């Protein structure tokens, strides 16, 4: 035992860093040199990248085969990001709505966000701390039951709001309204939108898409997508304000829903190859319904950890996402194609930034000035603007072919659009009356005996015989389940989809009676260049609403994180690169929508059926607000807001007596 006792001159090694730093200034001579040696040792340990790599893999349950994100060079900085820069502290609870809050969306400059609710109001918020209402508008004056969706245009000068009309319980009528964010929030235009869950979307800064639905036969309909001007004031009835974009054929009582527009990154040759290639029976089986809940114990063969030399224990450990305190969803499991695309995107971003810096161009953050300048001579701009876009775009939407519930994702390439600026005046009133009399005479003659038979009506049930009347969908991806949400990555490269899967080996005998759906929500990741699925998270978060009443659970994607609502009274956040779930955001009811601040991913907003809007910020942002407002200790950031609660799963890890990490005082002010 005496051999284990350290000599007096080495007792400094047992002192904590805090004590050493406190007495450091009082030492001289040999003692000071000894203390310096100890501090240098801890400094060297604190800069050990292998240590931080192991801590990140252990504390955040990240598979050890996953390396740093492209463009990142330090594991210590990554650990700091996951610890201090993830929005996990509740800073504001806003209760201005009087009913369920259905949707939230941010402006592109990050300075505003809008919430929609079943109380029939839209609220425009200032996203600064603390968040405050900038404007509110009662949409019931439009005969809307409630507002359900909103979206800012690219310059944050116009706001698209879609809502549901009053009517029978089974009515699908909706409407879209556009408001100006400059001046007094004036209405710019209104347009019908049917069904209402098309939502509508911006095509570019001045034009938007809406939908219409017409029934052709039993369970057969057509969906028409219209391109509309955002400002529909015109001096003549011959000035065009809308143009038909596409007309699709719908089977089995289905329809086009949840449209969005993305920049088209895929070369046209790839799409043509996909059209010409017919899937084999083996490919159809392989791309069918995902495994059942009981089959989740077997590892995926295409996950990135399935590399030579990787043990089965390591592969299985990445799926364990629950502990004794909190049940967390499984991580997103990416294929190798996603990792390659991720690295490719990082290289493209670096090249574009370098080219931008060399050219000396300055990006416009305050987009409002663009529209303000152009609005002075609006007639000239619209007269010269015949092609709305010089590059192709992707129309993305949900639809179905087996049942009325949306279970497929459709893709349609949008070529540069020629928008008519003036309508054909058409025949005069006298000419129209003469044509009406002529048709009446023809109909009378057809009723006489011996008259030639009328031309047969189109057989709408036979698609092949009427296919030339409709636009063809370029590509369909069947997810074999009810699609309840979609989110686009900021670079328009990846599409994240929420779906509730059907049972394995399902059989649909009646399109009006779809299969039962799972209570668990899957997340699918689709590469919009190859139009292939490159990532999956099976049985992630929860939803309980039955099939015939299923509604949208909106998700949002930023460069570093993915977030989604759920019916289990939690919002969820995953790290995009590592795939691991980082935070669960509690509410008292269904979380319908989440949204990141596009200029500050350390701020997230969640909205719920509990009538509340919650703002979540990172530890780093909270510390900045405390320093700015002169708060100390555990004081609340806002007087009427409960004290912020730590939500990171596995917070117990930070309480462990781990000498190395406890003495590394880098994050002590944020823990």
C-alpha cells in the first residue's frame, strides 16, 4: 500500500483544474513549473481529436464507421456543435391562437415567421428575442373555416396563405390568398384551390401554383394545376392572370395533393433512362413495403456501417436509441449513395462560394428592395417577361393509383414556361349567339329519325384511349403507405418524406377502403438527382389518427438537422449527417408542424393542437441573450415563461464521473 502513495511533489496531479487555476497566481519557483506542466498536460489532452471522436460516438450513439461531415475537420468542434448549438432550450411559449395551430413557416431572411390555425387567423411574428406579433389577419372574412398553410416568396415581399372553405364536412374546397408584406398587409389576389390539401406553392417570386379538380367518371377525375400571377390587378379583361400548367389523370378517387417546386438538378437523360427501363419482378419485390415492426432487429445491408471489418455488435448498437429515461427514435440510416452525394454537394458549395468571392458579387439579404424597384414599372417588366424561368424545375406532389389515400410521390419536369400576356378577345356577343343557335339546330336534327348517331363520349375509365388529353407523370415512387408530410432540403437535393406504412403483403380490394396504417411514422430520403431512395428511418415517431382521417405532419430540413412533428405529443430533431435523434420537444397535444430559422438553425419553432407556439434555441444563443440582457444564474429569459428545460436524451451521460471530460472546461459555461 505504501508503494501506491505519491510523493509530496506529485500531489499536484490529484488536484482538480479549478483549484489549480485558483492558486496558480500565488505560486513561484519550482511549484509554478510543476503546475504549468500539469496544465499543459490537460491542455494537450483537451485537444486530442481521438478523445472527442470517441466521446461523440459514445454520448450520441453514433455508428463508429460514420466520419466527420464533408468540409469539417475537428471532432471537438462537432461535439461542441451537438452540445451547444442544437436548439433544445424552450425560450418562449406563445399562446395568441384560440384553436389548434396547424402550420408554421419562416421567411427566407429569418426575420419573420407565420402561424396558421383553426381559429381562422394568420399571425405574423417577429422572430427576434422575444418573439412578438407583427401583424394578424382574420381570414374568416373570406368564408374560411381555418388557415392551414403559408409560404413566403423568395424575396420575402409576398405571403401565400391557403385555407379551407366553409361547407359540408366532406367538402374539399379551398382557397389561396396572397398578401403584400410591404405597407399595410394588403391583399394582392385570391384564387380557388381544390382540393384544399394541394396547399399551393410559389413557382418563382411573382407566380404561384394552385389546383382544381374535376370528376370525369366513377372514381376517375382530373387534377389541373394553374400558374397564377401574384398580383392580379389588370386594366383590361384581356390581360392574362393565369395559365394552365398541367392536367393529370387520377384513378381510384385519388388526386394530386401537397405540391412543391424544386430546382431541377437531374439531367434529362437520367429521366429518359428511367422511363425506358421497366422494373423486373425482383426489383418490384425489393422496392416494396418496408419490413414490419418485428423485423427491425436485423441489420440493413445497405447502411453505411456495413463495411468490411465492421462487427455486428457495432451495427446493432447504432439502432439502440432508448434508455431508462426516454425512448428515442432510431437513427436515419443512409445508403452509400447519400454519402457520395453529400460530399459532392460540399465540393459544389465550396466552388460556388469561391467563384462568388472572386467575382465580387454581393448577395441580397433584404429581398424587399428587389420588388420595390421593379414595382415602379411593373407593366414593362411583365411585358418583357415571356419565359418565367431559364432553367427547368421539378414539380413534386403526392398522389395514388391503388386507393384515394396518397401513397405515391410524383415528379414532373417543368420546362421554361411561356406565359401569355394578352388573351384572345374571342368572338363578339353577336357571333356567340349565332353559334349557340347553330348548335341548338344540330342537336334538334340529331334527334330526328334516321339522323346520324352522335359521336361517342370519351371512355374516361380506359386511360389508354384518352391518354393524349392528359400530361404524363415523369416518375412515380410508391412508398406503400399513407404519405403525411414532405420537406425539401435547402439545396433542393434531397426530399424527406413522412409516411405511415401499410401492412406487409397488403391487398387492396376496394380503393375506398385502404389498408390499415401503422402507428409508427417512417422517414424516407429521396435523392432528386437520381430519384432513388438513399435513406430510411423505419418506425421513427408516432401517429394514431385512422386512415380515413389522416392529416399532414409537417417536417422541415436545414443544412444540419431534420425536424418533424408527431401525434405522440413530441417534436423530434435528428442530425442530418449522423442520423441520430438529438432532441424531443414536449407539448400537451399533437405537434403539427416545425420550422427552422433559415438564417439561424439554432432556432426552431414547434406548433401544436394544444394552441401553443414554442420557440426553442440553443444553449449558445441562450447565453448570448443572458449576456445581452444582463441576466445571471438560472433567471428566466422571459418573465412569464417557465424555466428552460434540458431535453437532450441521455443527459445522464454528462453527470457521470468521467475525469477526462469533467476536467476539460471548454463547455462548462454551457452545460
